[in-house]
């Protein structure tokens, strides 16, 4: 097993540096940085607030609870793998002597600085962009939306490489984990999460009205 891991590390390093040092990478860094924002938790947080407001106004909370359940279940698994099991350093840390730098300013969270910047496997941007895209496709029952999201996630994967924050295997396994999370959630557990949030929602609502 150690031999395969060593070969993967060599391939990761070589492939990453080829892309990172290419003219294409230099020309597209600004685009990559802007596009990368749409895979960040800042962006998904804004959407969550939007869906919350929409649900409050229309009393239709289904998309909100579907999204929230997917996040809650998957982020737990993701953090265990990323910070508890693999704990792989990002390229701008491992390849600092080769001149690799971090070009993504959106992942700098002060109180999580060392953890957020330090670990890279699997790519959270790639994983959750595709996962939430599949949740949307499920909600709207649209294969077209699914294929559009997959295409955009390929762009997201290249953006993360260009910005120096992920190795190729990080983004490849990001796709794999996204499908695994989606299969587990949409194929098995989402009904329980939806039921849970529809059960707990009125409880919080009553508490809010009581204290108001």
C-alpha cells in the first residue's frame, strides 16, 4: 500500500506543478479565484439565508431542509476524513520550496486559519459544489441541471489546482466523495433529515414566539 501511495504522491506533485506553472494557469488565476468563490461556504451560506427567507415568506421550507440535511450529514463525514484520518497538507505548504503559493483568499477564516489552510483531501469546494448541485437536480428532477453542475464542477476542480490549494487527487476524490455523499443522502437518509427538520421547526418557532 505504501508503494501505491508513494507513486500517487509523485504523480500528484508532477501533474500539479505542470498545470500550476503553465501559461494557462498564469492567465486564468483571476478567473479561478472569482469562480472558486461559488464553491465556498460563504456562497452557500448566502444561498441558505436566501432559502430561509423564501421559506419564511412562502411557508415552503422543503428546499431549505433538503439542503440543510445534506450539509449536516456530509460535513461531519467530510471533516472526519479530512482532519481526522488523512490530514494531508495543501500544495502551497508541501511545495513551498518550489515556489507554490496560495492564491485563494476566500478560505482565510481567522479562527480556523491553520485547519482551513492546512488540509486538502478531499477538496471541499469540488465535493460540496457537486453534492449541492445534485440536491438541486433531485429537487427539480432535472438531468440537464445535473450535467450542467458536473461540467461546472470540472471548472471548479481546475480552479482549485490553479490557485495552489489542491493536488489533482484531492479534486478527483472530491468528485468521488460527492457521489458517495449524494448516494448516502438522496438514496437513503434524506427522508429522515427532512422529517427531523419539519418536526423540530415548529418547536423553535413556538419558542421564538414565546420569547417575543
